[in-house]
C-alpha cells in the first residue's frame, strides 16, 4: 500500500498498537515479528479486540479488507512515522547519550510544558520500534515533541534520527554503556555522535555542556558551526548534591528531589532549553523543583529511620562510578551499598567489575553487598565485602541484618531487578 493511503487510514484511527492485549477500540494494529512470536498470527484476535485495521506482512493470516498487507510490517511502521512526522510543523528535540537520557527528557518536558503542549517519549520507548510509536502517538494539539534516542550499537542513532528528524538535539554524555554492542568506548562515541552528524548536516540546533571535553571535541571534529551550537547555561550554581541537588540562580535557592551532581548537569540542559523557548525563569525553576523521579531512577526513599538512594533501573561503569562517588561524599552516619552486575559489557565485563571493586576500596562505606556472577570480580579489592551469587541470598542477609539510621545506595543493571531489595529494608 502507498504510504499516503496508509496515513489516511491512520488518521481515522484512535491509536496505534503492537500488543493485542492493549488495543483500544478503533486502533491501528501493526503485526510485528519477534524472536519468539509472529504477530501476523494474531490478526483475527486484534480485530476481535477492537482494532480498526491490521497492518501485516503475511497474507495467509488476512481475515478481510481490514487487513492491510505490506512487504515488511516494521518498515511500514517506520515509514508511516516518518511521513507523519513530516506533516507536523513543530519542533522535534532529540536526546541521546550514555547516561541520564530519561531524566533529562523528563526535566525538559516538565520545563517546556509550562508554556507549550508537549509530548515526550513514554517510558523507555526509545528504540527502532518505540520511536515510531511515539511519533504516531503525538496528540493533534502537540506543539513540541521530545524524543529519547536509545542505542546499543553503531548505526542505531542514525536509524532513529532518520525516522524522527530532530531539528534540535543534545547528547547528555559519553560513557561506558553497551560496550559489547558498540565494541568499546570509541564505538560509543561514534555511535552517539550520529546525532551530531545529523544535526550538523541539517543545520539543526545543538545544545551542549561545554564543560564536557568529550562532547566539545566531538563538535570540533565535525566542524559544527558555532551559530547552531547552544552552550548550557552557566548562570546557575550548584550549592549541594547530597542527598538532594540544591542550586541557586540570581540569589534564589532552589531545592530539588534529585540526587547527585550529575543530575545538576541534566537540570542545566532543561534550563537552557527552557530559556531558548522563552519559558519564564520562575516557571523553569518551579518545574525542576517539582520533578520527582520514578521507575527506580535516582529516587530517594525514606523507610523508617533509613534513607535509600534507589538507582536500579540500569547501570554501567560510568553511571555506577558517579553514583558511588556522590554517595561517598554524602554526610551520613552509616552507609551501606548494594551493587549488582552491570550487563552488556562484553569481554570488558570482568575487568570493569574488578575496577569497580578498586573504586569502592578507595571509598569509605560501612557495608558493601555485591550480587551477581560478574560482581565476584570486584572481590579482588574487597576482601571484607559480602558477596552473593544472586540477589536471593542478598535478600536473606538484609532480612537477617535490619539496620537503623542507615543510608543505602542500590545500583545495578535492569536485569538484576535490585528494587526487590526494598521489601527487605525496614
């Protein structure tokens, strides 16, 4: 089917779905294929559950004229998203980087929504399926779109920016994330830099933390025109970051609900974009001060006399190292760290965990609890740490050793699911 015809049908639908269990009446359903399933086989079920149309690439499962057969369903989804994006005359902001993308996206959204009707990537819909779904979920009245760009390997960002075509973008930082897919730190730099490549080529606006030498070098390498580069604001001062970030601007003291000075950089990005789009100063600070993190990211949780720094949504050597350094600087009586394996590091995994052990040995924590096969490598430098092959032994230890007046740091990759330890802390 010609994409213009598919777009006309899309405009008559209530929503776009890829899950038969979550179909709204009148939805446009895309039958995608996965490693363990073929949604073409669910075409009849999708229609039965209320879908108006099903886009599919296997005619054998077509039920009636409501089934639209294309050559490749995923490609049709992406092409429809690009076509729809080009019908929208609104700014698209692309946010990439190794760490802090989601927090930055949420802060930018909170700030810009003070003046505009915004729409931001929901949850972690930041890949080759999530980005087109985000574009096709934009409300008709949306005035600004904020798109999170995730990457596991070189080429991912290039694919995503050709779908959403951002006119504005920023990279939060370059760190040791997804080393296995990127093939090393240089691969991360090249892959995340694909956002800069696109913006330089299209003369888009690049927002950059000019205090980050890696990012400024990347712009210099691409000979980015200074006319299109917006440096982060420097008229704000970090006063404190343990546990919560407190900053000041023009003598005004602003307390936030986020922890760590690395989040202050994310705040500065949001402030800069807010200023660029004319959001009043007072409302910028109100938005940032009012933001409370969710989904196991940079959360501060009080339980009894204990305070928990929960950052268990994801982890890599860069983000875990930053979290440990901030936690070490915290002024607190008793500190306990719970760390789980960092995934997707490939051959570098054992060494990176060993080096994390070395970093921890240079800090001053009362208790160090490590969980997961890879974390065993950290014991080379931590003979007195408590080690558990999996998180279930960790659960038992926490139940048997209740603490009071203690600060906890919980950090690990998503697959470790360390938020489960919250139930063991009283």
